[in-house]
C-alpha cells in the first residue's frame, strides 16, 4: 500500500508539472544526438578498417564498470548539459489552488457630519472627536480598500479623496477638529447626493458603499429628501451604512465663548434619531448602529455589513513553486565532478 501511495504522489506531481519556456527542453537533445553521431562514426570507421570477423582481434577496449562509467567525464558533462536545459525551461508546480480566495477590493465613501451639533458633549470628548476615533478604528478594519471622506454642514465638501493609503486618511483626520466650513446649517440629503456623484465619477469602478456618520439630528423637512437619496443609492448599487454619534437624550449645542445655541430663549437640544437612521439605511440596503464602547458597532457595520456585501473572490493570480534551482544545483555538481574526474585521470 505504501508503494502505491508513493506512485500516486509521483503521478500527481508529474501531472501538475508546468514549464515556463518549454522550448528550451530541445537543448537537452544535443548530448543525445552527439552520442548517436559518435557511435555511428566509430562504427563506420571500424567497418572500413578491417573485416567484421577480424575486428575483435584489432580493437582495444577499456572496461569501466559501475560508478566509473556513471562518473566518466563524458557522462557527467552530458548530464550537466541536460540539467541546465531543464533549468532554462523553468519547471514549476502550482503553489496555490484555483479556489483560493483573496480579499475583496471595494471603495467606501465616508459621509461625515461636522455641523455645529457635532460639538455636543453627550459623547466624550465631543461627538466630532468621537467620530474621528471611530474612523481610526474603521481604517484598521478596512485595510486594502479605498477610503474617501466627504464632510458637510450646509454644503458638502470633498475632504479626503479615495485612497488605499490609510496613513494619508489618518493625516486628514488630524486636521478635522480645526476645519471650519464657510456656512452654517445641515443638509444631509445634499451630502449623500454629493457622495454618490463622487463614486460615479471614479475611473476605476470598484464595488462601493457609503458610510454615513452623523449625530442623527435631522429636521423633519429633510426626511422626504433623505428617503429619495436612500432609494437613489440603492438603485445605483451603493448600500448605505450609518453610524449614529450621539444619544437619544441629547445635549445642548455649545457655541464659542461658553454659550449655548438658543431658540426663543431656550437652549437647543440635539438628539440622535435612531429610528429614522435605521429606516433610511434599510431602504438603501445597508445597516445602522449607534456608537458603542465595545467593537459591536463595527461588527454590525463592517464585519457583518460592508465585508459581507463585498465577499472575497476567487483568486485568478496563480502562484508557482519554481523547481529550476534544484536542476541548476545538480548541473553545477555534475560540472564539478567532471572537472575532478578529468584531473584524476590525468
């Protein structure tokens, strides 16, 4: 049984053997052709020298047996030539199977709310800084994918173009707190539309998702426009995922100088509308999670969300285990033995 198993392994290796440049194998025929030519030449000279029945009386032969025959300089040179020809042909076997998987390649356009309500402190140190910390965690998860950031208040702006350089995105995030937009207010629908346009303008059309990070403080008059945007994203094949940065109890919106934003003499309180965000992301084929102190928010949005929406694909890049190095080393050994045998005979 062991012998049959060994034969099976050899057959499998032979069946999987490939050649990078198989025409080089023709060089291996040269020593064989040279040996055949030499044999026929010697046979022809012997026939012209004496009659066939007299040849045994005039021929002088040298007897080499066993390892001396195998290690003769002529045999060694011929073997080295054949081994070098095999090396040039590039023998190799597949190192990976065709069904191996590679990580999916996709784009994530982050849509980040930096309106005045993101300065609320119901999440420490404040909502905007907490959003930045969450984005750093997201970058560690989405390695290899392209990430871009759109920021918005009353109008959207491209803050970081799509890139697979996570360090570059982290550099942009360092300046997020000092970013001052020219207008006040919040237009969530315009921001999502701008993000969709950025994804549509890409030259390399990879699968894409939108990651909306907001405190969910959305005026009622924007609800209809947001539903339209969510449906448009779904129609474009761009699922929408949302991270709610805030609390449903909410917090007053601070102003420079230690004051609060007021309306009719009352402090304006910003609250997270989780129900609305859940509804919008469901319409767009995505998922929603509020910020959590553990990793469960990104498990919902990335591990069980974005990463599942764009699963790993079959690898079409075949990797090879090159075998030429072994035949090359054996050829060098044969050359060294041939030189040593020639020197020994002399």
